[in-house]
C-alpha cells in the first residue's frame, strides 16, 4: 500500500487532472462563438483586398493589351474541430523497507483545427460579356450621383458624349484632337459642377411620360456671375438659349430642341479610360510592350505608379511582367476613381449564386 505522502501525491494529481477536465469542457463550448467576429472580419478584409488587387491587375492588363479576367469568391465555408484529452499515470515500488518509491503524473491536451473552403467562380459566358461591353444606363449614372457619388468624376469616367461634346475616344494612338476633346469635355463638367454648387443647375427624374426620364433644369434668372456659366454651358452643348429645361435622351438623330444626348460608356470602356493613367516602366516602353499613348497627366483622374521593388505601404499593389504596379495611399483622387469603378463593377457583375461553382479548394491543412 502507498504511504501517506504518496497517497497525498496521488490525490493531488487526480485533483489537477479533474480540474483540467472541468476547464476544458466549458472552454470548448465558448471557443466557437469567439472565433466568429475574428474570422468574419479577417475574411472580409482578405476578400476586399483581393477584389481591389484583381481590379488593379485587370486595369494594368488592358494597358498592355492583355485580356482582363475576373474571378468571384462565391462562398467561404469554415469548419472548426476541437480535440481534448486528459490522462493520469503512476507507479509505486512496495517492499519491506521503510522507504517506498513512487511516481505519479498527469497530462491534459486541447487541440483546435480550422478548415476553410473557398469557392471561386470565373465570370465568363455571353451574359457576362454582354454586361461588360454594353453601355451602363444613363439613369444609373444620375441615380448614383444623387446617392452621393461625385457627379463630375462619374460623368468623366462613365460618359462618352454629351450633345456636341465628345469625351476622349479609345483609338490606338490618341491624336491631339482627342486630348482637346477631353479638355473641352472636362470643362463642361467643371461648369456643371459649379452651377450645381450654386444651385443653378439640377438633375431630377421626370415622372411625366412613359418611361420616366431624367432632365436638366437650369435656374431661370440666376445671379450675374452664374449667368455667364449658364450661357457657356448652353453654347458649348449647342442648346437653345431660350430654354431652361432639357430632357436626357440616347438618340443622336432627330433631336428635339429641348433634349440633351447622353451616351454612357461600357464597363470595359471605363476601365480602358482609367488604364491611360498607368505609369509604364521605361524598359517596357523601349521594348515595345505597350503603345505610346502620349501624356495624359492631369486629364485622367487616376494614376497607377510602377516600381521594381514592392511598395511598402500601398492602397493596392500587384506584380505584372516583372514590375510592381500600385496606387499610393496618399493619392486620394486615384483612390476615389478606383473605388468608383469597383462600385460600378459590382452593379454590373452577375449574381454569383446564379452561376455554378467551377473550382472549390480546401485551404486548410
């Protein structure tokens, strides 16, 4: 039999093991809920960052005459498993001698495993191509502007034409006329922005008629300094100087004097426009990897910088053809334009639930 000291050791070890069991059981029941806020925000951040990098990569691809490819994260499933074990052991040597040798020990183990499964769905097919190449509805442009998006930026990126004034085209090599049209188009947007700030120009949805249309309405008797802007706006667009209300139309022929032609761009057209703001490495230009587009500095509200080394603190950065392309965190104008194209992409992209998953990868161990 064990001595009194050895009995105390055994009871103490068994007590420790029992305490470990009691601590492990409630810990397992509480561990899962604690993972939800941590994992939810981690996955949210990872998916958001990958979406920015995917859009940035596709803008760079367009500048290099490469084909843009989009893959959607359609689902994220995570499995959690917990394992635990408790054990005790001991040994004793009994004999006639006064001293009795004994050894008593215990152990407790708790294991945790996470097995996430991410489902990717490539955006492809005729439906996606139609969404990518068809012009965005003009109503969407004005609805987005009325919801708080920057109207001037939205029109500069999203519109190809307003009446007689055409935005820059997407020719292989833009001419001086293309750049001059872009300057004139930007001037019209600046005038509209200033008139809107003064309350002399408003865009509203006309519910009369079928289907309802948006309409530009100009203040009848604006202040003298605003009147000069009104006259410039009407003159540049070739509008009737005696009218103050103009319905928005898509037609380019048989126009009514009280209408303004609005021709939106497609999503791929807007992306091509923004790709003009990429700083191409000199080595790539010398090798003829890209077409010389001339200087677009100050005309495109977007800039993607390039470097051989990975930038330390970038809003988004991708590696392409041996160089890093990135958006500087301090470049708020570029960030604003970049976020806008992502919002429009989300509006045009099909519902991922409608497409069958192509590839499912377990990313856990």
